[in-house]
């Protein structure tokens, strides 16, 4: 393995990587670690599949927690979702996500409707998801030819009660199975999302280190683009033995208990 000290360009996941839960409690030592590596010249961009806060609100929360990074170095699947829906002429959407997502989508000119008569279905984390909502989404796609979008394919995450809960990925997979339609992925691990986040970095991709608590979606996505990867055990995936379920060529290059174990 190459020593992590060689890396000066980092893509950092947020939840489970620098914060522990949906209360955005910092991983012990992570605030000092992030601010320190930026101070010493590392180039860092934060990339998140968060679907419970608006982009601006999450940025404010992280800044209040003490993380010192610029807004231009912060990328979220919500902004990508708006861009991709607009590019396809989507005017109305059934949103399976929290109210913050609906509000953000509406503020960006796409009507949110609780109806099957929509142009698109957008999947996120919806703690009030019901079978009725799922059936409405299936009808929208199968009968009204609505496009299916998912904010990401994450399997699970740690909520505000430090409980492991199901994320958007399984919901999108269920709708794909029911409708035979492939979801358009807006966040990680979609390759376009990754490529957008590294624009302006004139370095080979193997000199970029992606750090995440998700060895399946985030790190495999980065690995497919030739980036180096580091799995941290502070999120919803903490059992080192799961690497045996990952094809050898996509396994993490490094495993650390926490981001604080990564040194420049």
C-alpha cells in the first residue's frame, strides 16, 4: 500500500466520516483534523448524499460545529438533482423524502405534488414512507411514464438517535424492480457527480483520496474512476469483514478507525 501521506487532494464524505449522526455531532478530533490539513495546504472538497437538510442549512450547521471550509468546496446530491431534472424538462415531481428536500426542489422551480400525475419521482430518505406512497410512485412511473430519480444509492445511515436505518438506495431498488425502469442517480456513486467535484484539480485521479464510511457505494464509485480510497469505521458500516463481499479490485486501499488516523 502507498502511504497516505502522499495525498494532498481529498474528497470527504460527511455523515459517518466527519460527523457521527443526524445531529451532526463531530467525530472526536475531526474538526481539528480537517481544519489542520486545510491549513497545511491540503485541498479538500466535501461531498454528501445528505437528503434531510437543504444545501445552505447543512453548510451553516457544519460551520457552527467548527468545520472551516469554503462553500465552493462543498457538493451535495440535491443541487445535482435539480440540474439533472431541469436538463430533462421536469416540471413536476413526486418526492419521497423529507420536507427540506421538497422545499428545496420547489424553490428551484419544480412543483412537488402528491400525485401520480407528475413528470418525475425523486427518491430520498422519507421517515414517513408508506405502502400507499410507494404505490403512487409505481403508478407515476408505470402509467404516467414519470422518470425515476434517486438522490443516491446508499444502503443505510446513522440517524439522530444513533440508530442504523435504511437509506434511499433500497427504496430506489424496489421501484426499479417494480417498474423495470432504471433510476437516474444524482449523487454518489454516480461517476458524473464525482467528476463534477474534482473539476479544476489538475492532478491524476490516483492522487485523489476519497474518504468515506461506505465501502460499497462511495468507495467503489471512486475506485472505478481510478481514485484511491479510505474506509473509516465511524459510520453505519463498521465490520471490517465486509470487505470480503467486495471484489478485490474495488476494495479500499486503506482502513482507519477514524479520519484522525490519516496524516499528511
